[in-house]
């Protein structure tokens, strides 16, 4: 079989996180490894009401083949939401509805990257973006992510080396939980302004800010090839696989549309109608308050427990939103080696390694705080602290 | 922008059919161009009942992230269905649930094809397969499709030239409506048996046989790298985008699973639960009788009308199932030129050209018979016959 496989797939690792999720699915284990939104964020009863309305009002249209771009009213709702939040001037024609925002990564890789092309990513970055782009065999150019945002010297060097796309997660980044400052965003925008490069900002957690104020995007409508990625996975339901992108670059959008057509024709149209109906009949902002309040408390519980139980040598981020935080152990401790030891103590995390485009030994770990209550978080972090202390 | 685009997307045409569908969406036009199942095939009320049960019985699980392969009970149902129909020995572990069967084409292309690799396809073949594979820039090797099935001399020559995958639609083929005979299947199986090649049989219409008996697959479990593709689009609803593949080649399946993970993580899990519940609480075979009876009548109405109104020089297929038939005009008439003339007479079809891997001038056309009643079909075919007669 091996000789029949493509070079692309041979170079693409299966997702380490999904392997870990299996290991950590034992109910006896306190898992900070997942990336699951809290079920409180799924408005099940309201979605059921929407389904009934959709079947009654739309009938066969909701079950038939549909257009690749997504249903116009939903695209319009998305454009309006961004205009309202950020003062942009998006229209329905700037939006492509996708099968989860993961699909946007797949489409961008296909449409932009040939073997050997440069793609700039944060160091560390979202591991399934590495996976999606890896199929095209590009050259990854990593740029360090700091407490302020991108390391701009490294960014300039990476741009000089050549790249067709830069992929960033400016808000409550996965995996680090870090958020770019307004100053860093402005500086990065300035550096990118005179470059011929597609600027992708992945923002699945943007609506989950539980501290501070929303900040403008780097690119979006401010740069000619700006692309913003969004999702309903963290605000309504991940089970529907509903994401989208917005861009004013219609030449790029046309190509993404062709790639989408070849990938799955269109996104589940029943789910599109249901989400649209839900958004029209309910107050999303009210719903979001509930999610944000919960996640704020959970993040607080985790950072409090880490302050109490983690050895002083361990640094960790304090996210203003999202679902994750990031711990950095003293250099020389490979968190991959720590993982089985933690599992033996019934606690799981994701070791840092899969979040780096370059394989290596890393002393970092990602912790999810959205899927356990405060007591469970405290107890799990206490045990994880003991595992770390033993390794020092 | 152009210099930022990949070679793959530059070589991938947007779907001509979807462009045509737009042109033909004017309600004044009798369109035989679409590929839409008749809405009679959507069991809307039953699906609504299933949705209510899924929300009540499964709760958050139906709205949360889920596993890439698809929910186990649905995979088991699919395996059992094939075992029941074909005496195979598939299990849930041989099944991958996908975002429509279109996604299987995308995954196969990614996992198998590098630039310049050979892929054998029927001449003509499903145009969105050409589109999905084209992204990988393979060399297409076309093998003539006859009333019996594949031209086996051409098949042998294509295999000699080299190919990693052969892609076939043995039942009521799209676009031709042709079905391989049992003898042709056996012959093709024999020719493929000692070759190291992935044998893909795409069978979205297999359950829509309205004449004759089901025939065994060529590969499936009988060849080591056999892959069968299926779909709920023509039997339950296309709007949910639910397809799947079955294969005993678990090395291939593992790679397809990785590619699926990178593409969209998993298929809409709510829709998976709903379809599973629908299949458990209803008799699919009873539902299929209704669809088959309708399509048999519609196909008959179309072939009767063609016999009555088409010039004698036009040959056409008489499908035993599925949704399409195929007309062949005298050589030298380019059906692409005929299209605007037909549109002017308020009737639409799909010209043959996009169904061939090689661009050129073709005198063929695809006609869909599932979306109009007998009178509309008769009247549309009459007008199309006049357009053809004028061109002779």
C-alpha cells in the first residue's frame, strides 16, 4: 500500500490531540486535554424550536442540494455581525459558509500552497492548521508568539524568506490563550501592509472574551488579502460543523468557492437554516453572557489552583477569553515524557510538541478549562502540580 | 493575486454544472440540467420525529464534537446494509462517514495522488470527480464506457501506462445512466486482480434500481484495495451532506481518516444521529419503493418522448435506475453550442464536455429525469427535439 500513497499524506501526522482524547476519555481521568466547549453553550431547546420552524416554513428547500457559498440570509447575518462589532463594511458576498472553520484551513492550503511555498505561523500554533497545511508540503516559517503578540523582528525575517500566507490567531490563541495587544496589531499591520501576502486571522473564540475590550483585526478589511475565519462551534454548537470566512478579496474567494465545491459541494443546508433561525429568534449576546461568565470562573479556578499548587518555576498565561491556557516548565523537561505520568495520576493535558511546526522536545503544555467545575479543576491541577514537582 | 495561487487550483475549473444550474434556475425554464433528487425522497416528517427523539435521548452528545470516523452505530448500520445486500463481511471498522460522498473524492485525491500520477476514469465520468482529482494535478487516463461497461482493451492499456487509482460508477452511471453487465464486471475484476491499484466504485444511486437485479461490485471486498462509496443524498436527504466509504484496506482507511480530520474534523454529528434514528424507526425499503416507482415512470416518460420527438440520428440510453440518461447526437454537433439555443426555447440540459477529462468538442448531453412530471418532461423533450432538429 505504501507506494500508492501521496507524498502529502505521508508527511501529514494524524492529530496527536485526537489520539490523546481517546486516552483521556476514561471517565476516571480529569482531562484538561480536550478542546470541548461546555455543553452549557448548546441552546438545545431553542435549536429544537428552530428545527420545527425550519421544517414548517422552508420545507423541502432545507433538505435539498443548495448553493456552495452558503444560504444568502446566513451570510448576510454574519456580515452584519462583524460590521456591528468592528465597524467593517462586509456584505453577504464577502462570506463563504464552510463545514466548520477547520475546512477554511483545508481550502486555504489547497488554493494557495504548492510544495515548498512559505507559510508563516505562530510559534506555537493550532495543531490542526499545521496538519491541514502539511498536506500541501509547504515550508513552515515560525514566528515567536509573546505576551504582546508576534515577535516583529522574526516576522520581518520570515517575510524576507518568502511566504504566500500568514496564519494568525490574535484572540485567546489556541494553544497559548495569549491575545495580541492593540499596539502589536498595529505594528504587524504596518509590516504586512506593503507585502503581497494573504493575511489569515482565525478567530473561533472572539465572542468568548470574558475580560477587557474587543480589539480590531490586523488585516480583515484593512489589508487587500485579509481573511477572517469564524465559527458557530463555540457559541451555538460544534456538532453542526458550521464555520465561515469573510474576505473582500473576491478573486481569492472565487477560488476558495471552487475548492469548496470540489470538497463537499456545500455545507449542511438544514443546519444553516436552523442556525439562521436560531439567531433571528434569540438574543445571541444574552446567550454569550452565560458562556463567558462560566468560562471566566473556570479560568480563574485554574489559574488560582496553578498559583497554589504548581512549582514556582512553572510560568503560565492568564487568558482574557477562550478555552485554553499554556504552561511553560523549566527548559529540559519534555512534557511528552510527563504525559504518561500524569495519566497514571488520572489527569491529562496536551504536551506542547504538536503545536510546533518543527518537531522537537518542548517543555510546554496546553490546558483546557471549559469542561470541568471549579473543584474538579482544583483537584486535577493539584495532582498535575505533584507530577511536575517530581520531574523537577 | 494570481501569483499567490497554487498550481492545483489554477488547474481546477469551477463546476460547469453549477454555473448551468444558475442559468436554468429561472422557473420559466424546464430544466433537465440539474441533479436534484425529487423532494418526494425527503422523509421530512419522519426526520422531524427523529430530531425530537435525538434531542430527548442523546442530549448534548448530539451537539458536541465527535469522532472523525463517524458514530459507531451508524457505521454498523451501513456495514450491515451492504452485507445484507451483497453478502459482504463489512464491519463498522471498515466504514468512514463523510461530508457527502463528494468528500470521499477529495480525500482519495489527497491520500493517493501526487502531481503526474495516473488515475483511470470512465469516458465520460462524473464531472465533480474530475474537479476533485484535478486539484492534485494527476494524469487522467480515460477508458471508454460502452453499453456493457468498460472497454477492457482500453482498460489494459491504461493500466500499462500506470495508475494508482481507478474510479468507476458501475450502476446507472453519472452522466450516462449506463450499468456494467455482470460479465463486464467479472472481466474487469479479473484484469484488476493482479494490479497494485486502488479500485473505487462510486455508487450513490445503487438503491435506486427500478429495473432488473442488483449486481455485485467489481472490487469491494473481492480486491485488496477495493473502496465502495455510498450516500444518503438520494435516499434520505442531500441537504445533510451525509456520505461514506467502505473498505477492508485499513492502511488506506487510516490515511483517509487523517485527511478527513484535517478537512473538517468530523461529519455533522447531529445529522448522523438523526439519520441513524430515522433508519432504526422506519423501513427504508418501503421508502425506496416510492422513489423507485416515481423515477421509473419519469425515465419512461423521457425515453418515450425522445423516441417520439428526437430525430432518428440521436441515440440515447435507457437507464435501469438512477437519475440521468445520456443522448448522443451525430458527430460534429457540439452540444455546448446547442445549450444557449435550448435555453432560448426554455429547456436546459448539460452539454457533454465537462464530463470528459480531456477538453474538446462533444456531441453528447446529460438529461435528468427526476425533477419534472411526465407532461413537463414530454413538453420539454419536444422542444429540445426541435432545437436538435434545427442543428442537424
